[in-house]
């Protein structure tokens, strides 16, 4: 995990440079990591990847599944999330189960959510009631891929993973989930996040090309809610040090630190087959509430402040908004 942390930082710098270069060209697809801090209050978005999940939190003795638990917690704080849902991973066989506490935990060749052999306990196709609850309660749904298959090769952590062979397969997978949400629920998704943030396809295209085809914006994030990596300490200590303290410390240093930011969370098991998000989320939301934050869907955040570097009161704002 130490080497992974280093590689992740290097990859972040590379993506930052790519984003700067891409910003010099007009494009219908933007990578949304944060927006200019809204001027009329403190707002942030919170995204939850890989659900919905019907299995209960672990550890815990709840009769409700994880996603329903998260929805109830969000409801207690009048918070609205953006859920990056998958369609169904039960087609991702034949495969073999990977190792716990490793990147292969959910499968060697493919991902299987919520867990290997329990694909039908998750995904939009099988968990319609959870999806209906999300929509009814005003949460946002984003496209995280029907099968959660990598868009292209990734050699460092997923060298044994199978991936789509070309951009047509990527678009077909995304379109499959898009069609399902529209036909079943009349819901039009506006945002998408690629599985494991793999952008490049084998045939030289990228997620940006796929998103342009479907009319999506690229949903990224700028603050890690954490909890998805394997646990290496006492459970309660892990939650405090990894998930709660960083958020608290950021706001203690600057109460506006998360204004306009997008927070990453996981709606499912971490690599240790645990769901610390269920225990950390109430603490995180309380801290945000204490500092006067409202947690709103990512699309609503974009409506409040559409750009990263241009505020609503800028003389340039109305002119840029027309472009």
C-alpha cells in the first residue's frame, strides 16, 4: 500500500497537468473536481461509489442494507448524496476470488459488487427498491458503468484485470445503464465517473469521448472521505484517524476549506470486507453541519457555481455562462 500511495500521488500530478492542458481547449466535457466556493453559503457534494448494496453494514447488526443505512443517515442531516451506481456485475464470470486486503479482493479478472459470488445483492438491476428510495428522497444518480469493467488497461494495481477493447464497448456499457434508468424510472443521468478512474481506452480514445457521446460531465472529487483501503489498526481508531480527523482538521484550519468541494465515499465493502462509511458518515455530517455546510447533489452544486475559477459576482461570469 505504501508503493500504491506514492503511485497515486504521482498519478494525481500527471492528471493535474493533463487537466491544465485540456483546459486550453474548448470541450463539451469537463472534469468536475470542485467548483468556485459559492458566495451565498457553504455547500459541498458527497459521492458514493459502487452501490446500491443490499447487504448489511459490517461490523454491525442492522437489518437494513448498507445503502439504505446511508440514505437514512443522510436523511437525519437533511443531506442529499450523489450515488455513482453500477448496473450488475453478475455477468463478470468466469473469474476467481481474490485476496482480502488486496486490490483483487472483489475478483481477479473483474470487479464483483458487493462481493464475489454475491453480485445479485447489489447493483441497480437487482436493487430497484433502493434505487426508488434514492430518487424519491431527492438524491442524485450517476453512471459508474453497467458492469464496472475498466475502460482500458491499468498495469500497476490491476494487471490481471480484463478491460474493454475499444471505445464502442465502453459507450455500449454506459448506454446500457443509461437506457435502464430512463426506461425503468424515467431518470436522466447527467454525470459519470469511470471505474477506478481509468480514462484511456485501448484504441486511443478516452472516457471524455464516451461522455461527450452520452452528454455527461466527468464527475471527479477533491476530498477523500476514505475508508475504502484495507484497515491496519483498531476499527474505531481507523475511522477516527482515516475518515473523521482529516475532515475535522481541514475545517479547523479553514472553515471554508470544503466549500464547493466534492467528497468521495464508497457505498460498499472496502478491501477488508468492512463498511466503515456507515460509522464514519454520521460523524462527518455532524462536523459539516456544525460548520454550516449543506450537502447537496453534485449537479445542484454545479448550478450554484458552474466554474472552478470564476465566481458568480465576477464581471466575466454572465459572458462565460453563455458559452
